[in-house]
């Protein structure tokens, strides 16, 4: 029997008062894949990640992690079970160093207490920010801040990393470096689900992509399938 998907969502729906932010979304993230989640602003991408990581309860639908139902779990349970999230808006503790911020990720993840320093060092190295380890998190460039945020999530030694726009605000060279880091993270055994607006980056790195617009799944498939889908083209051109 083949392994269940690392993550599966079925009929996932989230209503905020009158607004339906997510409407019956289905998707499966296979183990070892880099999957993409794309869609226009306000489509519901961050909300989907909020539901999966237990930051918000779904209104309807089901979430399964490694085959087991986890709908309604807490962020702490999600973190200890192996889901880590790099936030769209990184908010490191400004008074702490880069290393101290990354270590916080290790403390709240799957790493036991004995592994905290090892997990911290390996996350700093994977993101190429060892040289910045002793600098204050305050005053980092956007590029370094994004890498710190992914390193903090990675230090939890997750099985699944949800990365919410890790390339936002990066120039093309920095974007390429981040995508290369995500590939290294995946090659190290971490499944990834990525929100990203840079189509070149998304199409180049993802195995499968879910496209949502106004809370609904409008397409799903390989990058080639999704890019050729008339519904996707219409959503992006506003047709
Ligand atoms: P995306 O990440 O795709 O840009 P979001 O998931 O952030 O979109 O938002 C989807 C919709 O849900 C938007 O209309 C947004 O204003 C709304 N929304 C998101 N979070 C909340 C919340 N906590 N309360 C009320 N509305 C929300
Ligand atoms: Mg968002």
C-alpha cells in the first residue's frame, strides 16, 4: 500500500461572518513533493494555511495529516506533530539575535531538548545565514528576514513546511536563492507547500499546484496543466 498524502484537505470551508473565505477546497500534498498554492490577493491562501496549522477552526470540512484526522487541532499540536509554517509577515523578536530567533523555532517543534542546538545550526546553514547568527534580528534586509523566517520554521524539524510567500519582496537573484534553499530542504526529507506569486519560480519548482480564486479551487495539477487551464488564465487576466 502506498503512503497516505502528508496532508489532505477535503471540503475545507471557512466563513468570516458574511464572507466565505474558503469554499469546499480539496487537495492532497504527496510525501516528498513541493506543492504550490497560488491565486489572486484575497483568494484565501493564508486562511487555508491558518486552518491547516490550527490557528483558525474550519467552518466545515476535514484535514488529515499523514492519514489521521486532525481537524480542529491547536497550533501547538500541529507544531509538535510536524507541521511548521513560515509566515507571510515575518515578526522576529527584534531584541534577540538571528540564532536566538531560530532557536525558538527549534524549541516549539519536533526536536527534543537535546536536538535544539543541532536543529538551530542546521537550519541556519541550510538558509545560508550562519554569518548573521549573532546579529540582532532588528535591521535585517528583507532578503535576510525572509531567510530567517524559513530557518525558524525549519528548526522545528518539520515533516511538512508551509511557506507563505517566502519570496515576497525579493529580487530575482534572491528569489532564485530562496527557491534553491527550498529544494535543499525538500531533498532533506521535508514536504513543502508553498504560496508564491512569482510564476516563474512556482512553475519551476513545484510538482503540483492548487489554484484558488475567491475561496474556490479553480484548477489543480502539474505546472504545465495549470498554466494551460483557461480558468487560471481568466483569473489572472481578470477576464
Ligand atoms: P490571500 O492570502 O489569498 O491573499 P487571505 O486568506 O488572507 O487571502 O484572505 C481571504 C479573505 O478572507 C480576504 O477577503 C480577507 O479579508 C478575509 N479574511 C482573512 N482572515 C480574516 C479574519 N481573521 N477575519 C475576517 N476576514 C478575514
Ligand atoms: Mg496571504
